[in-house]
C-alpha cells in the first residue's frame, strides 16, 4: 500500500496503481461462485486491503477530489453521476463503467461487490460538511426531465411518467404511483419517474398541496385494488437488477424532496440560510405501506389510512437498512417500538393505538376519495404561507439538513455492506423464496 502524502496528484497516481494491482489479483481468481475456501479468503483480503487504502486516500483528499469534480463547488453533480466522474478522475477509487456493466449482468450472489467502493466514497463525501452539504443540495435540484413534464401537466392537467402519473384535481396535485404487476413495488424502473413526479407536483404553481397515493394493481389476488406500495422489489434485488447507487438516489432524491422540497441552485435549502420550493403532502394508505412506502409516510404532513390497511418495515427479513426510518421513526413512535418494527418484524395495523402515532386519520376504504377532498380543503383554507412556515419550523427542530447529511454518511457505508452480504442473499431465499420467483 502506498504511503499517503499531502499531494493529491501524487497520491492519485500511486493509489490508482495499487488498486489496479488489486483488481488484477482478483481477476486472476475464478468467478466468485467457483472459488474454494482459500480463494475466497484471498479475495476477501485483497478487497479489504484495497478498501483500507480508499479510506486512507479519502480521509486525506476527499475535499480536493470533490472540488475537482464540481469545478470548485460551482457545478452540481447528482450522486449517480458523481461516482462515474470519480472513477474517471482517480481510476480504481470506485468501479469503472465497464466494471459496473459487467456486474449489472450478474445476479446478486455472483457479483464481486465493487459497488461497495461507491458507498465508501459517498460516505466520506457526506461526512465532510462542505462536500456533503453541496451533494445534498445537488440531489434536491429538479431532475432535467421535470421541466418538460411540467409543461405537459400545464397543457393537459395530467402527465404520464411511466410508473407515475401526476394530475391536477382542484387545488391538489395528485402523485399516483403504479407498478401494477409488482404490487406497486419500487425498482430500477420506477426511481427516475418517481423523482420527476415529486418535482412536478411540488413545483406546480397552479396547485397548493400534493397527494401521494397508489394506483390499482393487477395481481390476481388484489386485481383492481388500490395499494400504496410494497417497498423494494425483492425479486429484482435478488436477481441483481437493482444497483447499490439506487439506495442513495432514492434517499437523497425524492424521499428527501418529500420532506424538504425542491431546491434552486442559488439557495441552500437548509431552512436557516435558505429555503426550497415545497408543498404540504398528504398520503393515502390503502392496502398496505411496506418497507420503502412505510418510510415515505415519515416525510408526510398528514397521513390518511384505510381502516383495513397496515404498515411494516421488514428490514430484518431482508437484511438491509430501511432508508432513513432509523432516523425518523423513533420521533413518531419512540425508540423501543421503532426497534421492534425494524429489528423484530412487528406489523402495525393503521387502525391501532400504535398505528395512529403515524396515521393522522382512519377512514373506511370506501370513503377515501371523500376523505382526501376533505383533508385538502382543511389544509389549504388558511393559506400556504403558514403551512410552509410550520413545516420549516418542525424540520429545523427535528431534522436539520446537517443531521440528515450525517445520517446518510453512515447509511451509505452500512447499506453498501448490507447489499452485498451473504446474509442478504440467504434472507431473500429463506424468507422470500426469491430463487424460485419469476422476474
């Protein structure tokens, strides 16, 4: 391993050469599933040494690296673009596009786990106050395709974005999520549409409030029934079609936008030195809110739930971290109950004493449409200025931007380890039967 210096250029060259040597040693081994015990131990040692070197390099040079990638903090890069730019700037620091393309073709159990290095990089960037804040700002900016989608909404009163539909209904913009074949689960095919939809609903100047709701599904057992969502698509996760960076795109992107709004380049939306553009959000829980969809409820201003709906965070059965639920859930239901949900598979009926700590109002399933209209009227009749002021006052007390940044620094590192762990693969096979499910 090279000695670290204070010179970014010298260290970039020497460490890149070291990482290239590590990659060559791993490439000389058989594919992951064909390795014997000694070869598995060798690969683990090589990866550990290479990652120790990445930690040392970033501890010394993360600010210089980030400044180089963003032209002195003058250019915003989304996290999925940032890791690609870093791979080109310092070869070996994170996987190249060639390595990522090869990994994308493999099921999870066959992957080498190169994307763990993306988690190390993003964790170090987020842990640095200036770099991490700038990255959070970048991820709160509207996606490029949001402008065209907003024009279509203005012209037609609705816009179809694939897995998401945004439509105006009176004073409300309705964000309707749909992945009907998979019970409205999240996957690689839904994430861009979801964030664009949040952007469009938030920025729409002709509505005062936003509603988050699931569309009817196609599954034979629940055909035609509205379901808020089933969390991450575990079959796609098992088959390797959900990359690690997906978690960070999601958490730093549309989930954070639910909570904090959409940013403008000239204003840091930290509620102290600047604010974003935001709306009050209402969620309608029908059927269930599992995993990631339960996490989203923790960013909402008002939660309506059908009397037969339930919520779960089945993180233990999956072996991953449930987004920012570990940060947000305890302030809703307390630390003990939060740990029971996340670590012990506890299910919450929406219409229960504990469920009502998250859900503001329980209604009959047949009355959800009327309840949404009534809630929209209630939350808009006093104007939006006070509503936004109260949102910001709650945020600065409970989840200031700096707290979110520091949480995500830990999340990036730990989720990377979880995503490529043997335990995750075993859990998906034992608890989900992922190996026998159709893609």
